[in-house]
C-alpha cells in the first residue's frame, strides 16, 4: 500500500491502490510487514520513528538511501533494517 501525503491529499491512487498520508493511517487499514522507503536520506528518521512507534517489523531503505543513525535506532528498537539495497535485486539473489 502506498504512503505519500501529497498524493493522499489529492485523492489520487497509485497503481490502482488507495494512497495513505502516513504509516499510522495505513496501519489502521492493513497489516504492514515491511516499510520500503523510496525517499531522500534526510527524510528517513521520522519514517523510522513512526515504524518504531507502530511496532512494525522491518524497514528497507532502497538503493542510494542511507541513514546510519536511523537504521541503528531501528535495530535498537528491535526492527529488522536494511539500507542502500534494492529489494528486487536481493530477492532475485535468493531465488
């Protein structure tokens, strides 16, 4: 499920799916197993903080997205966290 506050405010959909303004809003509608982050690195800390507050299991920062302090905070809170890796590439390596 996509989370994008700008798109959510406009009422548009992404790939036919409802877009939520925040992780908190999305978590009220569906179970979240993984937060896949396609944002600038400076935007990561509040996303990680929200994932921690919601007790989500994992945060994945896509290629080019790094924030060592936020990832360390996620790990310290018990979340599984990966940074600067592509989920599709990593999945392909496993199959």
